């Protein structure tokens, strides 16, 4: 083996070792947070304390904390210290947005994949709530759809009202992760749509009608109909994305 290839192999081995050690340190810091049951906003041990506890250098601790900050697991407040982060889904949104936009030749297909995942999620969730929604919750959804229909008749798009409907639909589950996941997929779609210039809703009245069909099925406690109506709604979103791509008015 030549000196150059030997040096290259040593460098690659060194990089692999650093990645392994860095990953191990990140896991140990996360385990420390879990073991001590630290809540979001709680202060973490100082860098010196982490160095002593983990038996690693200051640079290794700092690199691990920066990586965890990117995941929103820790929050570094310069001049104040390091705290437990919110562990939000922001890194997921950023990653999915980049993944979609990176597929320059077929970003509509990539966006369709995201819509498909959200569709599957919501079809499963709507089955859960279809038979348990109270009259008060149904009335709240009714009020939201009335606002949609008013906007639709005026030819105005209503993305925020649409978002409000989907969030309100699953409140009764009491699952904090559900609105976060829905918001994540929502934010990815609208970030990509904004970059690509897909800002129109060519048929606000149709969008309002599809939501009305979802509510009608829910009032009838018809789970299968509710799932079909939700699927139709997402087919409509995907069709609009294709129309925007093709320049169809």
C-alpha cells in the first residue's frame, strides 16, 4: 500500500471513530436528561460537569450539544447555559422540506408522497373520532365550515381555516403529538408551495364542499363515508398541485 493510500485509510478511520464517539456522547447526554427526568426549559449540567461525568474533552461536549441543539433536544443560551429543548418537530419539517425541494425534476411527486402519508394518518385518525365526537365538537366543526363556505362563495382561498378544521377534528383524542404531526406536514406543504409559486386554490367552493362532506359523514356516524370523504379531500389537494405544476388555470 502506498504512503498516500495509507494516510487516506488512517484519515477515514479517524473520521469514523469521531462519528462513533460523537454519537455515543449525544446518546449519553440524552440518557442523562431522561434519567434525571428533566423537563423542557430545565438547566443541563455545565460543560465542565459534562466533561467530568462523560470523561470526554470540552470540544467533544460542545460538538454533541450543537448536534442536539439542531434536533431541538437542547437549547444553548450563550452567556447563560444549556437547557433542555422542546424536542419539537421543526427538524422534521426542515428535513422534509429540503428533501422535497431537492428533487428538482420531480418535486410534485415528492410532495405527493408527503400528502399520501398525511392522508393515511388522517384516515386512521378519523376512524378513531367518528363515533366519539360530541354534539358540541360537531357544532364547532360546523362553524368552521360555515366560514369556509363564506370564503368559497367569495372566491377566496382559506388555508388557515382549513388548518383549523383539521386540528379541531382530533382534539377529542387528547393526543398532543397529533396536532404537531399535522402541523409538520402542513408546514412542509406550504413551504414548498410558496417556493414553487403554488399559491392559488383554483376551486375554494369545491374545497369547502369536501369539508362539508366530511362533517356530514361524521354527523351520521358513518366511519366508511368519513374516510372516503377525507380521501377525496386529499385527492383534490394533490390534483391542485399537479395543475399548478402544469400551469393549468
